[in-house]
């Protein structure tokens, strides 16, 4: 099978000079804020604070504008393992701890990956995990109009994350992206691997329930697909009195209760207190999803730079059609496809233990003793 080539990227973020680093002050964390929704018969839990015994210190920032640079950086949150937290500033400055980057899907936010990020640093306390809000999403929606590239595509979203990493002087060892975020991390790998034969050190890319080519949704009779949901959200009359009103509006249009409730997390109060409006840029997200549906990243799999390894996680009850040809071709190019059992599309929420087992055993090594399970415990590995 022949795939068209992506346009070359003129620069490598890992070989170009790093901009001057500026002090970034984290804003106060929200306390005891969490939500839980049913999606497709499974629980999707988005938590901003773990239980007290598992609380992990984080550095959370609003979007940042660097002095002398009119383009702001994405909002992010850094979750640090205990060994990173208690390391001296001198040691982390001279040698940053190993870093993983987690990227959410369309209409999501960094909150979506919070629970799984905490699971990773509990298992690997010498690591840190960077969560981001992509352009048009979450806390980064407010800075989207100030971004130079207004194409709102997979490639521009990947470029935003690379700029953030450059400003933070981080070279991540692991990139993990869910759905739309899966194509974002593939595009990141393609961009910083373009024009060079070998990376300074290896990078493991994890694509969670997404394919490198065209998106093909499974026909279920439901309206829950992103393209239908985005269209419905754009048609919603504003302002909205409360979240229940939006949930009812969507359920009347044949969306499941779980998807409707999840979509309502993207609402925010108006300044005048007279109802709710969107905290996201729906027009930009619509363009991002269209890019996601058609972006071709097969060239990355055909000719990755030395040091880039790409692995895919396929949900057993995926909402996308994984053809045998796609999986065979991925493996023929030397990459791996792991089947995550007992999971729908929301892999990090449906079966976080199984996902942790797959990723950790292939990228992180043996976890901390308290995260190890007995050989007789249920396994989700294929």
C-alpha cells in the first residue's frame, strides 16, 4: 500500500536553540473537584484530586505569555512522582527526570488524563508526567486567537506541544495520546524526527485507540460520534441555564446520557452570572476534528527516524473500525498493536489497570512494589 508523504518540517525542536527560560508561576489548584459519568455502559471518571493517600503534588499553569514573545504557550499541568518531588533543585536542573507527555482527545482536556497520569507516577515515582490542554480546549481555549498558526489541525496542535516542551527544556522519553491525541503525538514524532537520521535518545510513542490514516467509525445507531456531537453543540442556543438543560437538549437528539453529561463539562459560567456558555472554541474544534479524520501519518510508520518507536493500543470494543489490513500493515512496518480487553474507546477510564500493564511493561520497566499485582490477578494483555 502506498501512502502520500507529509510535507517536510524545516526545523527540529530538539536540535534548534532553546528560547530563554522564564519563570512560570502555577495558579492555585482547585480543591475536591471531580466528576464521574457513564459512557457506553462504563464509568468515565475525571478527577482533579486523588484520594488523600494517593495525592500527588502538581504544578498547574494557566496559558503563559513569554516576555518578548507575543505567542502564548498552552496551559499545562506537571504531575511529579515522589522521588522527583523530593529531589534537590540542583539535581533536577542538571538532569531533568524522565518525562512522559499525555495528550487528550477532541472535546477533552488535561483533566481526562489526570487519573492515569497519577497511576503512572505512583508506579514510577522517579518519573514526571506532563498534561496539556490542546488549542481550542480547556484552559488553552482563551489563548487560541493569539496563536500564529490558525489552521487548527493535527499538525498545528502538535507544533503547540513541541513549543511548550522547548520552553520547558524537556525532551520526553514517552508520548501517549488518546484518539485525536494519538495523531497529535504521531505528528510530534514526525516533526521532531524529520530531517534527521537519529534522535539524541529514544522516544516511545503510544497511540491509544486511533489509526494513522482515515477515521472510520463503527455504525452503532447512536449519535455519539464526535462529528455529530460537535454539530449539535454548535447548534445549542446560548446562554444555557444549567448543565441539566444541555444534557436534556442532547438526549432529545439521541445522544447517550453519558456523552451528554461529559459534553456538559465544557460549560463555564458567564461573567454576569446569567447562565453558562462554552469554555472551548467549538469552531476551532470542528476544524481540528476534520483534520483528524483525514490526516495521513502512515509515512511516519514507513520511515521513522532511528530512536522513534510507535505502538498502538486497540480497544476490544473500539468505536473505530480496525481493519485487518491496517493492523497487518502497522506490524509489517515493525510497530506493535496491543489489544486492551474489557475496554471501549475510553481506554484510560474503562480499563486503566490493563492499560498501565501494557504501557509500563514496554516503556517504563518494573513498577514500584505497591503497584505490582499477583500473577493470579486478572490480566488484560493480549
